[in-house]
C-alpha cells in the first residue's frame, strides 16, 4: 500500500550525507497544472533547514509560469553556510488520459553563496577558509505524474495518494568566486537532478508532499559539485484545476 513511499526512505539518508559544496539544488516545482487559471503554491523545508517557497500559474491553455525561492542559512561549530537562490521558468503542460499530467519547463536562476570553514581545534594555527561567489543557472525540467491513486488509510481516514517524478538538467556557473578574498577563475558544472515526489491529500486543496532525489554532477569540480541532494517535506495547494475523478 505504501510502495510509492519506499524510494523516499532510502533517499532521506542520502540527503544528509553529502560533502561540502557551494551549490544547493532547489526543489523543482511539480505544479501538475491542468487548465488555464489554475494556481499552485508550496512551502517546504528539510532536516538541514533548507527552506523553499514555490508558485506556478497557468495564464493560458497549456502555458504556465513558475518560480522558486530557496534559502539555506546554517551556523555550526566548524562551518557557516549562507545560500539564497531564486528561479523563474516558463513551461508547457497538458493532461493525459487516466488522470496523468505532463509538464515541460525551461528557466533560469541566480543567487549568492557563501561558506566559512573554521580550523580544527587541534590545529589552531591553520587558518580558516572563506568561500563566496555568485551563481547563475539555466535548466530544463520534465514533470510526469498521476494525480490520484488508491487511497491510503491513515489516522482513521482514507487519504488519496498521488506520486510522480521530475527530471531536471541544470547548467550552473560560479562567478565572482573568491577564496579568502582572492578572486578565482569562474567554474561551471552540469547537474542531472532526478526527483520523485509523493503527495497525500489532507483536506480541500491542501496536500502533504514528500520530495527526494539525487544530484549528479557531470563534470569534476572541487567546489561546484554534486554534494547536496534534494529532500523536502512541505505543504502544497492546487486551486482551480480540473477534477481528478
């Protein structure tokens, strides 16, 4: 009954195991729009405090705009990380037979990243390392999902379950990159980001969403690498869409 949730259980562990990188992939918008005038909104976070807010609107038949703002600020004993990134996309959507939805988006993003690595207490003479720079991104994304499945019985209720996947290919560039104030050469990487998501219909337009996935870097780069994966838990709404019956 909970088979669609199984991939998430494994990927939760991966989300917390990555090495340091100055790039944190934002959760892709899986808006699953079905008709003109429909709105999608979502808010999510994860165990590391990576916060994201998203929205999408179908302003014409089969044409929509989507946006994401992702923020991560973490101050630990050995490392401080600050990351703010925004994305905007334009896309095509269509409803397929048997309550399936297909979306194709293309977009861009920009933001700032900063990381401070403090020296080990056992080696106080070793200086820390401060990394900061600007990030830009161009991406294409495909979403595919079935909007309603057999209900799951939880908390004494039958909650409709839906699930799907998003595949994203991102070209990311790191510019104005400095290490301890010294300007470095720009860096680029191409990331393949396959994502799965599962949703439980709670009440009205409100749904609980679990999203997880991998981040695969296609180029070798010391600082701009695929060390952070995606795992988000959040609430979403879809207003004005076609019935899923």
